[in-house]
């Protein structure tokens, strides 16, 4: 019986799976923007979830996702803390607002501040006999070696704490090198705001995670009792997102939290609830964007995944008659193109997947075509000549090769007209746009069939303008030197 993942992926281009495993906004930097060890772990993580796609979530199950996804990293091999799973030490990460230049890496929005403050307040109220609350806010200024905790209890009201936090986040955002808005801060006002998870025993951490899980299932149960399908879907998504956001805020692992919670666990939960898979455009937003903002983003992410699926093109291609394929090649290509995504880079991947499924006989083209199993092509040809169906089948494969090369030309031509931040190579540190396009294309089976002699002359026409435009705004070193460890 097919698992949820394989069912969801059956019409998704297999050579584009990396897009599910990485930040969508960084896709213009190509698959090689992430380490091979990262992809090894993500493949292992997906394979683990394939085996347990109907599981009821437990703290131990989440920890196994982390182990699966992080096991190939050098830190896992070299640092004992990474092999222990849940982190009992202090863990923290920086958050900023989505001010100009920071939209993709922002961890918290103004609309999400109230929910973040509520989370911090709840952390203090549930501290009990523990030495520290689970989550706090820390501020780092020039000359400091560690973040200074800003105690929620030092403020008369949650609103006062919120106003302080907004001010510090504005300073922290303007401090980053990526910030492109007006700079009105002095050197001594430079700031970093950290979301802190305090040290805790493993027993306490398991309790924290179980509480998060219980809260998720309670919200999900309420959502599933809603009669209206549209409202039910929205509240299911918000229940998932609040759960993932809380896990991400708490940063329960020493590293690999984003891949564990946002790329792996979240996709499992969406599949379990019938939503499908998603290509997550802005995973950083799960630190503190509002529930409503994350709902809108998630629906877009789900649509972005579906945009790659070949379902419409596959249905059309598999119902073509031999006469149509042989007699009207150009018309057939136009009709097929109309059923592909208008983005030529996505269409390129779809054509590749169509070609693979034809070779695998998952798509029988022309309609009803069944290659002979008892006689070789050579024998058939010598006796009777190839059948009309066989001729049309060969024509269909040639048609896909031609359409692939034509679409690759469109990729190169259209790139210059894309928004700067969407152009191939934008924000890349080492690779040129040509190298990035090459790394995407030569993952495709059809590119290998066409051969470098057909592919390279097209790829090398790609402009380097986007790379040059992005050189000064690369995210490689976004923080000023005073905050770099």
C-alpha cells in the first residue's frame, strides 16, 4: 500500500525534490547551495517518515526525526551534544523584523509580536520550581560576550514588554548588513535580539514537548469539529503552524531545528490532515510571525508544490492518438505546453518527469501503446516494419526532447526579465548563474539524454547581471563583526 509521501509525490518531478527540503526563497541559488550531507540527511528524514506516516506524534518520535535528518553532519559525528538529541544546554537564535532587505530572514513580524509576547508570558507563568522559565528574550550590545536576559517580570504589563521588544527588534534589524532601509542608529545602539531556550533536564524537555503535542492535538480536534470545509481547513493549518512555531521557538535541538520541524514534521502533519506537501518559502518566519500570516504563507507553499505536478500534462499526453503525434507535432507541443506551468523553469522539470514516466511505462503514449515483450524492435522491423503506435511512441519521445531544449531557451531568455531577487544566481556566494542553472538542469534525466553538446550552448547564454546585482547583499555575512562568533 503506497504511503502518504509517495502518493503525494507521484506527479511531482522527482529531480526537484530538493525544493521540498530547502528554503524556497533560496531556490534561485540552486541545489548546490546546500551541503551534500544536508541532502543525505533530508533523504533519510523523508524515508523515516515514509515508514511511520500514520504515527501519533510523541517526543521520542520527533527526536527520531532529528536523528534521521542530522546524522550525516560533521557536528553529529564530532560533537557529543549533537548525538544526545534534545539539548539540555542553553540554546538561542537571533530574530529580526521583516524590514527592507530582511523579508526572507525575518523571524518575527509586527503582527506576530502579541503571540510571541504571550508565549514568553506563558513561559514565566508556568516556570514552577524550575530555576529559569523555558523561553526568554535576550539582548546583546557591542562589547558583550553573552546576551543579557530581559526579564518579563521586570515590566508592569505585557504591553510594556511588547513596546520594549519592538524597539530592540527595530535596532537589531537596522544593525544587519542586509538591511536596506534608512540607517539611523549609532555604533553603540547596534543590537542583537535573541530568542532563548534555557537549560533544562531531559525530563523537563520531554514534558515541554509533550505539552506542545497535547496542545496541538487539542487544537486539531477543535478544528476538525468545524462543519464548514474551508474554515476547518484553515483552523487545521493554524493548529499545525502554531505547533511547529512553538517547537521552532523552543529550539529543542542543538542544531537542525528548521529541517526537523519545518521541512519534515510539518509536511508529515499536513499529509496526515489531507493538505498535501508544501515548498516552504520562508522557514525563518516560524519564529514569530502571526498565525494568520503563517496560514496565508502555508496555503501559498502548498500551491507552490502543486504548481510542479504534471497531472494535467500527463493526462493530455497519455491520451494522444498516433495520428495526432505523427501528423501535428507542433500543434501537440503547443497543447502540451498549455498544460505545463507558465514558469519555464518549472515547465522544464515537468517535461523531464513526463519523459521519465514514459520510459517507465507509467504513461503509455500514444494511448494504449504497449511495447512488444516477445520480439525485439530489430526483429519486428525486419519482419513487418514498425507499427504506427511504435513510430508515434518514438516521435513522442523526440517531441519531449525538442520541447525540453526549447523550454531551456525560454528559461535563459526570461531570466533577464524576472524580478532581481528571483533571478538565477541572486544572493549566491560562489557559483555563477550559469553554474547554478547547470546544477539544476543536469539533475534532469532528459538533459543527460540530450547531452552537453545540446545543453551547454543554451546555458552559457545566461547573463551574470543578477549575480553582480546581488554581490553586495549576499546573506553570507549578514551580521556586523561585533556580533560574529
